[in-house]
């Protein structure tokens, strides 16, 4: 998180321009990323209010539902493996 002090009347685009060359944002294509304020996607022209939190939305690497199913399967395999070892004693 980076805190910025911007002039009255600043827009989301002004905040993005202010951090565009700073780490970790320098490697991101800010012009192509959807943006939001406090969890709501907004246009870059939106005026900012004091203490607004500008958010960048990246595409998901994995579908959350699929990831949850995979974790559940892995946990079940681990439990089955533990049960098998307990029966070996």
C-alpha cells in the first residue's frame, strides 16, 4: 500500500500516474487494468475523496471454485494416507 497526497479535484487517473513508476507498480500495465475505489469498479475519471483507497484488479490466476475443490481433494488424500499408515501399526 502506498499513501499519496494529491491535490483537491484529483481523479483515479492522477493517483495511477503518481505511482506508475514506483515499485511494485512499475511492471504493471496500469492503463489496461480495471480499477476501483473501496471494492467498486470505477472509471479513471472518477473524482477522489479524502482517504479513498484506489484498487487495481488483476485477472485471477485460478478459478477460486476449482482451487477450493483441489484443496479439498488434497486434504482427503492426506487423511486417507494417514488412515492407511495408522492401520499399518
